[in-house]
């Protein structure tokens, strides 16, 4: 899979999971009993937000580590 395609998939999953998490939160608030968030809704939202953080956060961390390593190697060659 190409890097650009993989990046798009990761961002798409992150955005979709965030939207689903927000929708579940609002459904939990407005469906009977109104104003009470069931534990299952909180667990589902937590799982979606964790997925989003994992997909986007780990990817950014790895990309940053690779970029820093390349800069160190490139800087050492020029010295």
C-alpha cells in the first residue's frame, strides 16, 4: 500500500471514529432516559477516541522520529 493511501485511510478512520463517538454521545443524552449517559455509551466513546488517538498519534510520533533521524544523518554528513 502506498504511503499516501495509508495516510488517507488513517485520517479517514480517525475522523469517522470521532464522528461516531460524538453521535453516540448525543444519542445517549437525548434518548430515554433523557440526560443520563449509560455506561455502554461511555465505553463506546472511549474506545472510538482511543482508536483515533492511536491511529493519528502513533503515526505522527513515528513520522517525527523518522524525520529527526534523517535530519541528524543529513546534518552529520555536511559537517
